[in-house]
C-alpha cells in the first residue's frame, strides 16, 4: 500500500500523513473467484480494494445468484455490516486476483469517521438509484431506467461496467431475456450498442 494511494481515497481527505500512517491496517491477497466474505460471517472491519475487483452477490431462495454491485480499485465495501456487527447477508468474491486493505471499525474516529459519513451518503444515493431501477414493472423498463441513469451522468455515449451476465445479475433477470429486450430496443431505434458500449439515440 502506497501513501499516495491512501491519500487519494475519499475517506482520507483532510487527514495528515502522520495520522494515516498511525492507522492499523491489514493487507490480504485473494485469488480470482475466492471468497472474501461468506454469507453469515461476522466481520468488524471495512475493506478497501487496493488492486483487482470484487463482486458482492446475494443468493435468492431458488439458488439464483444476484449481483448487487462491483467494487473496484480504491472503493470501500462491507461498511454497513462492519459497523452494525450483524452477520453478513451477502457473499463477496474476488472477481479478479485482488488485494484488500482492512481497517478495524474501532480505529475509525475523528476526521476519518466524518469522511465515512460522506461515503455512506454517496452509497445511499447509489442504492436509491438501484431500487428505482429494480422497482420498474417490466424488464424493458428496468433496462431503460438503468441506461438512462448512466446517460444522465455521462452523456448519450457511455460504457457500462458489466458484461451481459453481470448486467442480467444486476437487473435480477435471465440473460437470454435481457439479450432479447436489448435487441428489440435496438431494432426500435432507441439504443445502439456493441458489447458494453451503449448509445442512447
């Protein structure tokens, strides 16, 4: 972990180098597809992805895995369960070979705690957008809600962070049904796409 990397993270804004270096951290490496946190685990540490990428998933009553979110380099994860001390209701997997920095909740005080509130607020905005997307009645409406939310932030041409299976997991739908709806939207002249690059027409 480099100091420059740590200083670039939102949760360490306005914190001196001396304070940063005084925070106890633990580094752990994970192989691709390995568990980082399992459903039912109790962990009082928050994680920061130093390298690689993680998938946070939940399995429904039928055994289907639903992708809740991806966690990329520099992003926090597991803060809600860590601070609540509740057993994990999700599984966290390494989507690629990854390195994670762990910080114990008891070490999060002062300015670091204030910065965490900013992270929580931004996460709530994201979750609100996700709920709005999933609350749509039809798969067509879910897809358009998701694409328009990205369009509003990045313009009419943009890349999504998911491949088809990941997008299907994110929208809690079947991959073939997702592909069919995307094809119909393209035929109707509403969208254009190539792999994970999309254009709103």
